[in-house]
């Protein structure tokens, strides 16, 4: 059975690139009726934070990813955490030490750098395998000095071939990989060792991760073999770049899942768009439901070329999903934005909810983000924030004169309906000799504060006669 994992470090908010890794693993597992495991790599105690771990889980669930295993907490699965598994890493590292597949290294970084310098090697050359065959006497000397050793893996000097599901066969020649640390002097495991031990014991069948880990793969394969563990299949996804084809960073705008959630993106739009980064269907289809993606996703269709994150396309896709969802859901999801802007307060009555849902329905075609909802429907609830350009253009003395003349016709409108209002206003235009635009625009700005919005008569009907006449009267005093 397919078993995959997503193993982030809780050192920051969930990045778009990591979100894509999680999503591809999730889709692959669901497509193959397998298991998707969440594992937190929290051994970096200085940078790891509980708040980031909590946020990471919240953000995964927000855009539609859940996991299948872990400690059961209140009927829900907690993720696996490496800090809960330290005894396992220490036990298996001691096993490798006893078998001669690992050895104690007493070298400091400064000593390694100095030896590389004296040998004419660049400092980035890495370890020179100095302690690989250390004598018992030299080891005892270091112990007497109080040095605490790290454990290094005795990397076998052989060519390693990786049959990558995305990149094909990749060969790493012998002699290019020095012995590397698997356990630090303080007893904490290094990433390379912990990830292999976890994948081994959790019976991971496929490791789907970013191509930046491709260079780590020969180390990991050698560790699997040293532990006597089956080697999983590897698939290294392309990098995620910004629109300018450079590595995605803050200068391209928001880069975390949380930022897009806070901007008011719909989870299904985010799920759909992220799935297209470096993957594509055979028929070039763009819009997929979650269920459709699970049915058609395959690792083989992942692209070798870097994926380009296009915020404009994500925004377009969110607008598409915004138009397809219900006004009721838009209102519910936009409540935090409406509350923050002062449009609504907690405890809406059923009547108020129904009214706001109608307001959303009138403006739904224009809404691309949930954070825009207060701007589009706020004037239905509270007095408008009048746009200066709109007022200067349409609420001139001439515009105010039109409103003053129109007011009696509106107050005398017997049927406050779309048809009744349109009939009254158009009859007024004919009677007074005004062009419709000479009347429509001042009315729209007076009651909404904006030049654009829903259909005029639909807007007037929903606002109601009291709000409409009250707002118009503000601009009619003194008009001649």
C-alpha cells in the first residue's frame, strides 16, 4: 500500500512551496487509496515554535488536507513529532556504531576548516574523514580533553543511482560525498538520519519532495541500506518560482498559505491552483474539484521544469470560485472582514443575515476576495464612505438639483420594487426632459457613495425607501 508523508519544520508559516509538497503527497495517497502522514521535524529547538506548528496544521486543514495517522487526541490525529522519538534515533545510531557503519568524530568546525585550508581545499569542501580510522589512543586523548563526539556515518565509497519517478535515473559518482554527522554531540539527531529512520519505521513507500533534496538522496539511500531497510521510491518535484522566474520570496508578495487565507481566498480555489504548479492534466484543464484532482493526479505528469507561481491567475481562479459558491457561504466566510471593518457585529438576527445575503448576491459577480465584501456591501448597512471623485463628478449643483426634483417621485413611489422604482424614475426623466444618465448617476452616488455597483433599481429596492430618501436628502438641502 502507498504510504507517503509531509514532514515540515515548525520554524515559520506554511510556505507555498511546502504547501504544494503536502498537496502532491496528499493527492498521490488518495489517488492510490494509501495513507498520508504528517510528521513534524522539530529537533531544531532554537527555531522551532509551537505557534508555527499549530498554524501549520490549521493551514493544511483550511485548504483541504487532512492526515491519516498519529497519536489520537480527542478523536483527531495529532502529527508525529521527532522530539517524541529521540530514544529511537539514539538506539539506531548506537546500532550503526556497533556495526562499524558509524564512528565517533571529535573534530570541531574550526579544525575541519583549518585542515581544508592547509590542504588547499575550499571551506565548503566539507569533512575530510579525519576521524574515520581514529586510533583508540587518539580517541582516549580527545575523551580526556572533555570533548563530546558527534557520530558520523561511514559513507560507502560507491556510485549511487536514483531512479527518480519525475527525473528518471540520476547518478552520483563515488568519492563526492564525505562522511556526515548523524548524531550531534548533544545527542540530537541530524536531519539526514532522523528523516531516514522515520521513513523506515513508518514504512514510507514513496518520498515526494522538492528537487532541492535531490542531492541528499544518495546519503539517504546509503542510510536505508545500512539500517537494512527497504529503500522507498523517490520523486523530486521542481522548484516554485515567482513570476520573474526567480525563487519565490517575499519580494513577490505573500508567500505563506496563511497570508492568502487572511487576504480572503477560498480554500477550494487555493487547493485547485496549487495543484497546477508543476503538474498538468492531459487535456490542459484548469478547473478541478478536489474529487476530480484525486481521480486524475499522477506523479508521472509532474513536470521537470520549475513551476511559476502567478498571483494574477490565482486571483482570477478565486474570482471564478467566488461566483460559483453561494451568497450564504460568502457571507459566513467574510464575517471576520465585516466585523473588522465595523459593518456588522456579533449576533446577527435571522432577518439581518437574510438581508446581507441578498446584498452579497447583488455584488457577487464583482467580488474576487472575501476581504472585498465590506467594500461592496457595507453601504447597505451603514452610511456610505463617499468616494471623493464620485462626489465631485456627479453631486455637483446640477446633480443636487436633479436629486431634489426626484425626491418627491421616490417618496410617492407606491411599489418599492425593481419594476415600480424603474417606472417611477424613468417617468420622472421623461417628464423633466432628463437623460437617464443625468439621474441614475447622482442617485447611485448619493445612496452608495460609489460610481459602480449592482443594478440601480435592485440596489434601491434592497436598501429600502427609508435609507434611500434619507441619503438623498443630505444632498438636496439648498439645491435650487
